[in-house]
């Protein structure tokens, strides 16, 4: 039988006081007549239709305990519940779950943290300065001329704790429920790519350690320069050592390439980082996972070519928002 809400109780009480029969009121609210009868008896005895006080488990923490737990975890967001149990002053018999419950009441829940680059004060200042310098840049007049480039490393087998298996109880060690992984992850493949609102480069396989000489001869000369033939083209690269070496800067200067100054530790400002994530997801969604490095490289190149150009344009169109976000965050981490 349905339970009357507080509003329904007030409504039923008004009907009773108006002289309506208990049976008619019960039919209206789809409850038993005894429910209406008990409601009327309670009102005559207490003058209220609210629930009577009920006996419950006494609260294990005091107001001082609650405040201590809340402030301790606000000051250090990475503390565990068990550490707060041990740090609580005075005698108590609290459990880890009780501490979690108090944190939940304060709106604090354990979540996967965002992983970002280490931003020193100098890095934050440079990021703010860069954001302010490009606040007035628009997609139509500026960002559409920029070629965003980067290298990325893709693992053959990725084990980040997010993969799940559907199994029954006691099937934890059944062979088809075990996620087998090589001891050292199976290695991976490094690639280089560049994107623009009008197109993209080929996905270049980078073998071994990249040096300034190899960067110039294997990437810039054969792959980047043809993309930068337009006199309005701007080349973006991060501040990795091969990118900022004297040999690289001299090569770009000799070929009259306009380079976009870039703040250090700022992958969140580069839209190609999101494209790497999308490329990785596309490879992982394949029904047949790559079995070796050659299969992985082939899968990466095939998926790179099938990413819609509209998706790339949407990423580059976010550049004005990224500049505003880094200025608003005073150079700290942004949602991008």
C-alpha cells in the first residue's frame, strides 16, 4: 500500500476537517481506510501529521569530529579515510566507512584525479602571458593558418585499470577472464603528425631516439615543409629538445617558416593532444587487437586517415576558448 507524502497528509487532513468520509479520502489517495484513520488519531493526539520520532542508531561522531574530518581532507585532498581515523583526537571507535560518510555529507567523494604537468610559478606566468598575447586571435584570421604538430607514443597493450571483465562469482582466475599482459607492457610505437583546419599530414613512424638531425631530415624536410608552402602558414611545435635545438631553428629560419611561440608544459593548449586520444580509442575499439608493433602501426595509420576532418576543425576552433581558460586559471591547469 502506498505511503502518504507530507503534502498528501495535509490534503487528507483538510478533507477530514471539511467533513469528507475516511473511505472516500482513502479511495482518492489509493490507501487503506485504516491509514486515514491512524492519521486522524495522530492529529487529534499530537496536533500534527508529521512522522513521530523514531529510535535509530546514534551518530558515531560529534560536531567537532565532523569538522576535523572535513577540514583535514580539504587541506590535503589525497589523504585516505584510514589516515583520518588514526589522526582523530581523543578516544573513539570510528571505522573508515564512517569517515567516508562524513566526507560524502560535505560533498567530497573519492574520484580519479586529473593528471597534469608540473607547473612551477615561472611556467604559469609564461602560460598566462601566452594566453593574453593570443586572446584576440580568431579562427578565421589566425588559427586556421596554424599547423599543430606533435609526437605521441602508443602502447601495444594498455593496462590503466579501466578495462572491465564480465564474470561470475569464483571466475576470477578462469583463463578467459584473466587480462594477460607482458611484464614490461609489450612496448609501443611512436608517431608524428600535424593537423590544420584544411587537412592533416601523413602519420610518420618515428623509430628509436629522435635527435635534432633526425627531426630535420626525417620529419621537417619531407613531411612538414610541403604543408608550410603557403606564405601565411604558421608552424606549431612544443619545446622538446629536438624542436628547439640550434640545428632545427636554423633550418626553419633558412626556409622562412613562421613558428608559433609555445609555452612550456602546455599540452592542454594543443588540440592535437585530443586527436591522439581519439586515435587511441579508435584502435582499442577494433574487434581484432593489434598483435605486434607492425599491426599497431598499420592500425594507427588506417584510423588516422579515417578521422573526419570536421572533428579536426572542431578541435582547432576551441583555441580561443583555450586561451581564455588558461588566463582565467592564472596559468594553472585547464579542462582541456
